C-alpha cells in the first residue's frame, strides 16, 4: 500500500532537517543532496509506508532484533561487532573492566559510523577511560521514515534492556555505566527504564527530539528513568524538547539557536546537531565548561543578569547530585581545534 497523505508543515520541516543527520557535520547545514532537493520539490510530502521498516511495538517483537547491532570500542581495540546470541562472551574479550562504560545511541537517520555520533564515540576513545558500546539501529530509523523511527523506539529500547540486563548479570557495573543519546536516541535511553528491574545510573540526553514525541507518555525520556538524568538543550522548542526534562537541564546559548549557526542554510538543524560536539568537548576537551543557574526553561532571549548560585560543570563530569536548570554562554564552536589550542575534532568546526 502506498501511503499518500499531506504531512503537517511541522513534520515536513522536521524531516527536512533530520534527514541530513547522517552526513558530515559541515554539510548538514550547507549541502544540497538529492534528499534535500526531493523534499524542497515537494516529493517528500508523499512516501511509501511499506518501504519503511516497522516493528509492531506491542512488546511482542522478538529480541534480539536482527536490525539492532551493538559494537564495542575500547582504546586498545578499535571495533568489535558483538554477537547478540553470545552476550556472556561480551565482557571476556577486548572489554576493559577497570574503565567506565558508556552506551551511545544515535538519532534519526544515524548508523554505526554516521555523524554526528561518530564524533562523540571518538572523543570517548581519545579520553582513554571508557568502554564504548555503540548501538546501531539505523535500518529502523532510516530516512525518509521518521514516523516509523518514532514508532520503533519502544521495541529497540526493549531489546536493549534485555541486553543490558544480561550484561549486568555477567558483571557489567551499572553504577559505572552511562547511556548517552542524541535526539531520538535520548528517548530510547529513557524508554529502556520501562523494561529494567534495576535503575540505570546515568542518562545524558543531547537535545532530545521533539517532533512527534507526545508529552506525558511513557515512551519518552523523563527524570524518573535513571538515578541521574542530564539534558543539554541546543535547539529547544524546534527539533529539541522545550521544557525541563531531567534532574539537570543545561541551556547552551539560550538553548534554542547556537550563534555560530547563524546564516547557515538551516540554523535549527545546525543547532540541534551541535549538542553532540558540546558533549564531546566535555569528554575530551582542553578545559571544563561551566554554567550558572537560570530559569526553569531555556530563556527566550539574552539573559540580563546572572542568578545567584554555584556554577556547575556541564557534560560527562556533572556531579550526580546536581539539580536545577543552568545556562552556559559559549560563542565559539565546541570541540573545534581552531578554538581550543588544537584539541578537538575538525568535524565540529564551521
């Protein structure tokens, strides 16, 4: 069956931006590939639903899912694709038990080696203190099937919860394991909590997606999903969630538009993507980024005066007992070597 229906203007705009998330960061806002041209010509207002990959989403989908792959990266071993039928072997080879653990989950149109999450993966590896479990659910969130991607978050999260439970049973220390997700991936970190009999320790949500994510439902991220939920807002109210989501919410440069994204072809998309580079800066940057207390939501305009309270480090090193909303002003592209004495990743430069 061919699904022919007019999408809402909001969804069409969401697809226009999110379709580009698998390309290089520099081209995310500038390049005019065939997908973007198709959208701008109106072709993307119609799409074949049957060409998208859908899971039932009623908790009857089988696990492991053949379209969900997990890769282990460690500082000493670049990459190993893990066999879901032998989870008991995952911690016996290459895994380094003395290091911290991070589960990375990409967003719409992402994949194993796709940007922007590849930047964050590499930042953790350069840091040298982490085992990185990279989740690839690319076939279930492929363009132009954004509605299918949203629908597939729940079955993906359920299967990941099965894996995490098995890893915990085989010795993975949950108290030293973080789930870090960008866009839709941030919500998957949260949805996993619905299928776990234990609490996750830490979730870091990088501009969690807003399009088609309904408020108040269990199939989304909230502060009850882990002992500590940290959120970094860079495009709040457009591609990213607007209100307070976690125990700590950071609004970077107001949380809505990033200054170095001005005059780009798509300022909103540019701002949404760069949440990943702020996180990479916190993991492997040359200096800490600190924020000051601010209002409950990301401010709608420039802040006139600082609020009283202690400064808070943003990113991987944020103390788990922290609470509240914090604002950070940083006008240079994060994790760009040009602005950080050679430290960083060229893919985070504009």
